[in-house]
C-alpha cells in the first residue's frame, strides 16, 4: 500500500515537472494534436437538404468535386439523389480550416450562389448564411 502511494506521488511530480517545462506554444501544439481541431473533411452530396431555423427545407449544391468517403478523414452526407458520384462536381465540401464555402441554393424561386460562413470548433461544424442565420440539416432528406 505504501509503495503505491510512493509511485502515485512520483508520477504526479513527474507530470507537474513536464507541464511546468512546456511553453505556451508547446501547450497549444499539444492540445491542437488532440481532438480540438477538426480532422475530417465534410462533404454534402448534391441535393442534400438544409433548413434555416424552423423554415422550410431546401436542397443545396456545391461547386466542388465530390470526394470518396474515407473513414476518419472524409465524411460524405448523401443527398436526395443518393450517394455523391466521386470525382464529379456538385458537392459542398468543407475541409478543416476553411472559413467560408460557396453554396448554390434556391431562394425565392431563383438559383443563387452564396458564400456561407464556416465555424469549426473542435470536431463540431456549423454553417451560417451571409445574413448570419444558422443552417442545419433538414429532417427531410
């Protein structure tokens, strides 16, 4: 029992010494290498339905080539037409570190291209219209 306490105390002392020796930059790099930074590219297939608030849903289309899904690296959400055709244009693709993304949608019976704001906080991703409205996946896909 006494030996366990000695090991616990030694481990705590070693951990404290390591943390005290790290500079602010080292800590940022250490934390950034964990789950704080988004690590996956997210792609929405042509026709994926989104909604703003409680409003009606609408399909979105992108200007990017559709990537192939890769576990742990690329997530592709299917649209109303099913799976995205890898290598063909039409997907909305959001890669780690992006601040904006171009989205084509129907608004007031017109096709418009908008630049949406991308907010990435750790593994979470949120999208906002040019008016600052939060966009979410529609319940209707």
